C-alpha cells in the first residue's frame, strides 16, 4: 500500500471526523437548543437539511477525490427522472456500502433528501450518530420486528415529499456467517434459493416503507453494488482497510428504476407476501448479474454522469476542506469556541438519557 496509501486513509477519516464535528457539535445541537424550545420544528428541520446536503455532498466528494474510487454506473439514467419520493433498495455487500453509495446519491442530486435506515447501535456514536439523530434517520433494533416495522412507518410517514430513502432489505452484510445462515434459510423456500453473492431479502421493512409513502412514492431504485479492490473483483472493503488506504479501485453500480405504477397492486398496498415475491425475483436477477459482472456492455450501457458532476464534486471537496481547516484553526485559537464545543458534546451525551434528539423533536412536534 505504501506511505501514500496510509496517509490517504488517515486524511479521509480525519476529514469525515472534522466535518462531522462541525456539523453535529457546532451547528446542529446549537440550532436545536435555539429553535426547538420555541416550537420551531420546521426551522430546525430546514437547518438540519442544509447540513445534511453539505455533509453528504462533501463526504461523497471525499470518497472519489481523496479515496480515488472510480465509479462505473450502468442501468437506467434516473438523474433526469424528476422523482421526488424514492425508495432505494440495495444488496448489502459489506458494512461500508452506505458510504460508497453517497457518490451515487450525489449523482442523482439528492444528498439533501437522503434518509437512511440503520441499526440503533449507531444512534449514539459520537459525531456521526449524533448527526443521524438530527437528520431524523430511522434506527432499528433488528430484534423486535414489530417495533422496527412501526418505526419505519413513522419515520418515513413523517417525511415530506422530497425523500431519497435508502434501505438494505437483506438486513445485514455478506459476511461468511451471514451467507451460511441465508443459504440455510434459502433452501427452505419454494423454489429454493442458493444465493452466493447476495443474501435472502426481507420484505417487512420494504412493505412498511411503501405503505408509509403511499401515493407520494414515485419510484423504487433497485441498486446492485459490487467492488474491485486491488485487482480482486468483488472483494469486500472493511473499516480497517479503509483507514489503511485500501479503497476500492472501482465501485460498480447498476440502477434499475421501477415506477410505482409498475409495482404489483398488492405490493403498492403494503402487502408483505407480494413484496417478498417481488424482492426474490429482483434478488435472483442480482445474483445472476453479480456472477456475470456488473460491467458496462451493450445490454447495460454506462449511465452518463449528469452535467457538472465532476465540477460539483471539486467544489464540494474544496469548500469542505476550507470548512475543516477553519474549524481546526478556530478550535486551536479561540478558548470560547472550545468551551462551546465541550458544552455541546456534553449536551449530546446527555440526550441519550431522553431517547436522543430525534425523540425530543418528536415530542415537541406532538405537543404543537
């Protein structure tokens, strides 16, 4: 990997940490303290959306500009589809898939509308988990299915029409142990599924999301994702490798757009059984495409990047670098800013006793 590879990994992590510190500690919690006691929920939502757009745009630019990841996107050109409410479903190849999907979200122009469903163990992770609370993301226990399904309904039902909701139907990543469990379960299905490159999808969460969106749902983006890491096709990136600079050489992405009107009627009504059958058909196709290779060809031409994509990425990278440098300089130079930051960190930590910032916001909204 070499010294540059390790330096690149450390720089990438440092930029994400400093930018998350700026967003969560110095902007989001102070905004919540100022606005939520005044019942200005919409005002706080607007500020959170601004930070969300800025941070995910910068993080996406870092993946490509600092990590050097090349993106090869095939399938439908959805950037010009003018969809406002979208459900994005994707295979869960590794624990970092959400990170490598951010540049795809940026290409679709939806960083400000991104909504992620993730494990509740991440909710109180300093900086990143704090920001996710402020963004109103949906946290799942993965233990109580009924509670998780209801959580998805409430979370997505409370969103407006501008939503780009990311959900991994497999529920967990493609580790050897998870693959073995999925194959054992897949053998009980009719017909049996013996997946090697994907896991058997779960339908309840997807059905709940479709039901929550209702007529607002414009389309489902069926995304298939794989990586080439150091000339090893379809290797699985991990956190340790990322810190050491082992980024994927290429992220291969296929996007298939399914309009709401093309979904089975029972599925549009939130029927779990119909959703299960539809997902299994889609995952059969994913398995075949991943085995064949997600490369651009005549049948699946490469989707062009929207105009200005490269220029926008450079802008977000430079602007984010300037913001990070300013943050570090301010903390180094001004004791007052350090005191504000310490108070904000203490405030975030104490919010865990009250269910998190998202829980407080929900109670303020209910009392209005």
